[in-house]
């Protein structure tokens, strides 16, 4: 398989300057890893002998585990292989907005896809949030899932015509969206904004930990610390690991979140302590092309107060540039003066698909399926992949297949 991107462009303990000129005294790691007691199940034993399985899934992030779970529910024998722990790729670095207020916007999507396909894309993400909620309850997952509203606002000084266009396009796509005088934030006057009702948020690693337990209960096999060196589809699919073991299978699913460099960007996150209740628990985004995205984790800070998780400063370059953390922190402090210490900072890669939609479906090689290019909605795309690939493997049609069908070289990993 192709060499993949560095998992965490900024990791370890590089010296990074705070916006106030002092070095951050933090190891770069996402806030989700602080619950280490809950997450042991994400670390399973590596593959240590040759095997056969009906389906092999390479990659145990949101996409791979969703595919594995849905297939296991139907009694299919599935083995998941991951070179790290489950969730150790971008899923564990995400900020875990579960949203159908699609990045790039409905107005643009409608201009590219037309109103009917836009409505279907929107519907697929809305259904994905509902399915995550359903799984959370059905499997009793302790993953802090909440339904929250989302607020989209302009940077200062920008006319509001873009929000008006967006409101109309989102409503044509079937969404419940409202125009508001400002977001419900004390201190920050966001100006007019759009409210998207009933979005979601959760703890991505607790969710995957629960899903992994459910998958194992269903008889699924998980091998972590198992790097796949070669994966071939065709009449007799097989994966071979770097350690020299192999699994023969009937169907192969590649959920490694790989893509060509040109379609990837680095994105940065800082998470700061907040006085409890000082920012309503909701999702917040601005409309910049490289937009800022924020959410609150109630009681999520290291001192037990709330945590404001803010992302943005996306860059196309691969190398980590610590200055982006300082710029992001400055942006947050200007708008949320009540924010206190930085508890966590991290960065990751976002892999974009085509026309804001991931590539999910049958690859060129027979008996092989891929999921890639989830962009900033990789978590909902992961659930969509779970059902879509589940249906394709079982030989059933899927209502979203035409939206996500991979047709081009990006699809190869
Ligand atoms: C900072 C940040 C914030 C984000 N915020 C959001 C958000 O709020 N909402 C949202 O929906 N999306 C968000 N995203 C995007 C989202 O995180 C990803 O799109 C999504 O997690 C991708 O899931 P995945 O399962 O496809 O990939 P991953 O989670 O990356 O999983 C792929 C797995 O494949 C494994 N792998 C790769 N190669 C091999 C190999 N050769 N052998 C074995 N294993 C291999 C990796 O170790 C990894 O565990 C964000 C991303 C970042 C970086």
C-alpha cells in the first residue's frame, strides 16, 4: 500500500510559542485521549498468524469500524486491521461536530450539484447523525452524545448577502434553518447568523471504544499494531502485513483515509479552559474559506471546567508550522476573553473528496471497496460508508450510492 501521510503533523513536545509569547507547556495531543481508562479496548493484540475471514477491513477509524459493525450485525465474519490503536488516525484528532450544515455551504453545493442532489447529500448526513444517536442508545455507548444547535456567522465587516443565499439554499435542501440577530454568546457579537437546529456532538474515542466492544461481542476480530504492507483485491483478495502474516478474504474494504497530497490540508486545534456555562454548548462556525470551527465540551478541561475546542488556520502545506496555533489562540482570545489556560493543542490532516463529498463504494479492483476523502465531515461520511459499503458487500442497492461512487484515481490507495 502507498505510504500514508504523517498521522499527526505536530506531535510530541516541540516548543511552540503561545500568542502571549510564552512557550506552551503542553504535549500535543487531542483532548479525547485524556479518558485513558475508558479506552483500553482500542488496543488489541496484533495479527500473529495467517487467517481467513469473509471480509477484511483495513483501517479502524470511524469509517472502518462503522463498516465492520454494520456487517457484523448481519452475521458477516469481519476482521479489522489497524497499524495503530482503533481511532488512532484522524478520528481521534477530530473535533467531533456531527453536522449537516455542510462546509463549503449549501449555496455552493446547489450550484455544483443542483437542488435535488443537494437535498440528497443533506439527507444522507442528517440520517448519519440520527444513526449515530441510535447506535449510541442501542449499544448504551457512554460517549457524551448530545443534540446541539449550530451557528454560522460571518467574519466582521462582511455583508450578509452570503448568509441570505445560504439560508435559502439550505431550506431548499430541506433543512430547518433560522435567521438570528446574533449567536447566543455573551461578549462576542457575531452579528446576524444562521441557526441549524439539531446537529450533534460526541466524544469520538469513547464512541469508537463502545462500538469496538459491540463489534467484538458480535464475534468480530480486531488486530491493532498491525500494518498492512500489501492489499490486493480481485478474484482472491488478500492482505499481507509488514510482519509477514496474511488474511485471505472474499471482500476487502480499504478505510485508511488516504488520498493524494493535493487534496489534503493541515488543520489546527487549541482547547482552552472556560468558566462553566460561560459559552452555550453548541457548534459555531464562521464563513471564511478556511473557516474556524468551535464547540464546547462540558466539564472537559483538566481542572473540571468546560473546554472550548477551537479549530481552523487550515494550510495546504504538509509541515507543521507552530505559528498557526498562536494565530488560532489569538483569534479565540479576541472573541472569548473569558477563556483561560490552553489545556490541549493538536493538528491533523483533512482529506477532501470531490465536490465536498467523500468517495465511498466499489474500487476498480473486483471485490474491493474504498472510503476516502471525508473532508471536515469525515465522521458522518464514516457512518454513511458503514451502511453503503455494508449494502454493496451484501449485494443490495443503497440510496446514496450514486452520490459517493468513486470514479477516479483518488479512489486507489
Ligand atoms: C483537527 C480535525 C478536526 C476534524 N473535525 C471534524 C469534525 O468536527 N467533524 C467531522 O465529521 N470530521 C472532522 N474531521 C475529519 C474526520 O476526523 C476524518 O475525516 C475522519 O475521522 C476520517 O475517518 P476514517 O475512518 O476515514 O479515517 P481515520 O480515522 O484516519 O482512520 C484510518 C485508519 O487507517 C489506519 N491505517 C492507515 N494505513 C494503514 C495501513 N497500511 N495498515 C493498517 N492500518 C492503516 C490508520 O492508523 C487509521 O487508524 C476533523 C479532522 C481533523 C484533523
